[in-house]
C-alpha cells in the first residue's frame, strides 16, 4: 500500500511492456512489509540523462534499475562503477551514496553466477566458454572473472566484439587465461549460451552439441521457454544445466543487498513473484 | 499490480509523510481496473524545476499532483493555466497535452464547490464570506467566482493578502462584488473557514459565532477532526455545514476528469479509500 512513507526504485527503459522486475520486487516487498515500490518509467534515449539526474534529486528514491536502451549509456553518467561494470561495459543498478555520488553496479552476470554456485558448481580456477559477447555475455564473463575462473573462452559471431571484451578482461583480471575465436565446447567445466539463439523456433544450437562433454555444466540466458532446445540437448548428453529464469531470480538478492535491504533467497522471490500477470 | 503497462501520477511535494492522495486514488484504480498508480515523490524546492520538466519527458507519466511547497512556484513553469489558477495564484494538477505543452489547473476550491453543490446549495448569485486568503482560501474564492457567486467578501489577518486576492478576482471576474476587510459573518449565504484555526486545541473560532445566522451554510477546510469546534458551533445555531474532508473527496472526480479517466462519485472514492493506513 503506497503512502507518504513509500520509497521507490525507478525502473528506467523503453519500451517498458516486457518489464518483469515490478512483478518480482513488489510482491516480495509486500510479503515482507518493506514500504517500497518498483515503478516502470518509460524513458527514450534522448530523455535519459536529464531523467536520471533529476530522479536522484528526489528524497524518497532508493535507486534505479536500468535496462535497455540505457545500460551502456548510463555508465558515463555515474561517479563510481565496479570492475564488473567496467568489464561488462554496462550497468543495470544505480544508487546514491550519503554524500550524493551516483554509484553503479551490474548484476545480470552476478545472478547467473549465484545460480551456478547455488547448484554446487566450483568456479574458482574453472574453465568456461561464453558464447555471445554482447551485453549479457559480457556481464556473465565479467562476473565469472570476479568469481575467480581460471580460463575464459569467448566467442561471438562478430570477432571484434569478443576481442574487445577479452581486452577488457585482460586489463582488469590479468591472472585469467582469456581466449577468443573458437566456439568448440569440448573440455570446458562450464559452457554458457549468451546469444539470442533459442528465442525463435528453428534457431540453430549455439555450439556443436556433439562436442559437448557430459561432465560440462551448461547455462542458458534465453528465457523464452523453461528448457530451451540447447538445454534439452545438453541434458540428453548428461550435462547438468541452469535455465534462463534462474539468472533473473538469483540476481534479485544481489540487488536487494546493493540497495541496502535485507536479502532474500531466489526461492522466496520465485514463490511470491507474479510473472503470469 | 504494477507492470510494464502501468501509468503513473507523480505526487510532488515535501515532506511527503502526510500525503493522502495515494490512499484515495490507488485503491480506486485497483477497484475499477485502471492500470495506474499515484506515487509520492519527495521533492525539495531547489530540485523542483528540474524534476517537473524531466518527469514529463517520460512516456508513461499521466500527470502530476503538486502540493506544498510547490503549488505557487509551479505556475511559472507551465505553458497554460486556467483562470482558477490565475486567481488562486497556485496550481495543484499538471498534465501534458498531445503537442507537449504543460497545462495546469487547481482543484482545491473545485472540490469545495462540488461538495456545496452536491448538498443542494445554490451558488449562482449567492453571497459568500471566505475567511483566510492564503492558498486554500484563494483557491476556494477562485472556484466560488467560477461557480457564479454574486458577492465575495474576503478577510485575512494580513489585509494586504486579502486585498491582493480581491484585485485578482476583480480582474478575472469584474461582475462579482468583491469586498475586503470585515470578518462579520452576518447575512451571508455561505461562510467558509479557510484559515488553520481549528487545527489545534484551544484555537479561537474564525468568526464571531454570535453574528452567524442559522440560514447561513458553513464550510470548513480543517480536516483535523470530523467536526471542528467551528462547525459544531455553527450547527448549534442551526446552520448546515460541510466538513473538511468533503473538499478532499469531492476534488478527486475533478482530477480524474482532468487526467482523462472516467469520473467517479466522491462516495465511491470514500468507500474504497484507505486513509486509516
């Protein structure tokens, strides 16, 4: 129940129609008695700079969730960002510090990594292939690096995109062996589809499935269906898998912590979410 | 349930703690299936200009409710205002037209007048004394003028405030007989307390109650208790009365119409409101 004590999180993007965060956070806030609300704010690119700065002059803003098309452009508007933001090249959460600075972090990859750790996957020193070096692939690579993987292989249909991500990783994580070029999944502890392949019926699989080992853990970012064709094929080869929506729910606790609220488990959040709405 | 299709009304003021509009509008929206929400936004004076302009660059803003301390300063930021705003010298509702202009209106007095009309009081040609020429007194005087009263007497402890309001009324409504100076309630069809007297225990009554005729209708803006001491004294002399919260509920239909939603009766709004929260 919104009243004069309610805080808000501005959920900035355009278009807003597919936003999911309000239906996850708001039922959770209600269920635990946090007087706050996530409100979608449809914001076109030309309006974004002015809107972001003005919103953070309000007294009851707790933070902002930043989504497309502002995840990249927001980075240059902030006073401080994490290494994850620098590697990912994008930011999806902003808060204001007590002294008025705007601080940004990036939790897409963090959600993915928390999901893996929760499933018992050991990431420290592990080898991972991330296919797709766009926004979400870069975010996952950044969070895998922060989680201490030993080897990171990157592949993108645009080689220069993967090479640019590799360069950022080498700058911020010089101890990690970063490779680019091949999408051969053989021999990795972890293989991640961070491409849109699987969104549409008839999409090819993102890697050569015949080269996938049964001991490899396979993760997916596509949320189109509970189990994509890629995940089903991986399971058929004996692989353990993580579905796309796990990333979504596992990143929420990280956001709650970032915004200074008590954390909650992804299971709790999933139980109260009303995504069917 | 807020989702990616939700529109919002920015409720701008500072402090926000006593805001009542969210607990009136939001339960109403929910009860009739309007996907919109009124959100309090705590805004200090130095931030207001930037915030107002930026918010109206958002795609899903339906309008803004403006309250203290911005009701006066907002007027100069708008492209178009009604005569009621010009006489009242303040504005509490802003919307954006299709061609991008910001238009303001003022409904405090409109709520008061709708309440009177709903109680069967004939205002056209009537004589009214409004005690208190501050924000709400000016708004009520402006709406009484728009409703066609014949005589308006104004009194304020600061004579120059009443004189300034009188001058604005004479400019916009030259046909109305505007008087200032006396607070003698004798002989008026309507007497309005638009001062804060009644907010605190032991406050003196706003007019000399012994001079109040039983045929006079008495209205009140103080919402501190259901019936203020002034209203109780007026009733004891046989007067019909209007309580402070009537103004609040009667103005909401006017806002709904202004923002382009289907209207509702004050009784409907009162039935679903959760002001006890």
